[in-house]
């Protein structure tokens, strides 16, 4: 869990840097939120869609989070939880950043 929290802090800081320095990205939050039209990837960078799979989930244990209280929107529900990743998904994401010839399988 310690590694996960460090990675989360790094990702949050990078998102803040993008929001501060990239034209058109000022609305990007430090945490993952819903993108345009309710898609998982809120960055607008389609090459990293795999990183954001299921980040638009608005229920946990088959319980819908939207509407459980006033103001709980789909965006708020999606922001509330981290989604699990399978081994195959982790490898797919890691391979986005690994040089050809050294990819994981």
C-alpha cells in the first residue's frame, strides 16, 4: 500500500502540473474524474485510455452510489473509489511506458 500511495501522489502532482501548464487543461483535477460525455479518461489523451478503464464506475458491490444523498452525481461517485486492475491490465499499462524489446508478457 505504501508504493500505491507514493504512485498516487506522483500522479496527482503530474496532473496538477498539466493543469497549470497545458493550454485547455486548467479544469483537470488532481484526482481522476469523469471526462467529456462520462468517459473514464478525463485527460483527453486517447493513448492512455487503458490507464483509466473502469474509472467511470458509479457503484460498489452492485450498490449505486449516485443519488444516495443530495448532490451525489456520477462524477462524485466515480471520484470516490479506486478501481482494481487485473494482472493483464497492469502489464498492458506498464507496456505503454516500456521500450520495444523489453515489454512484459
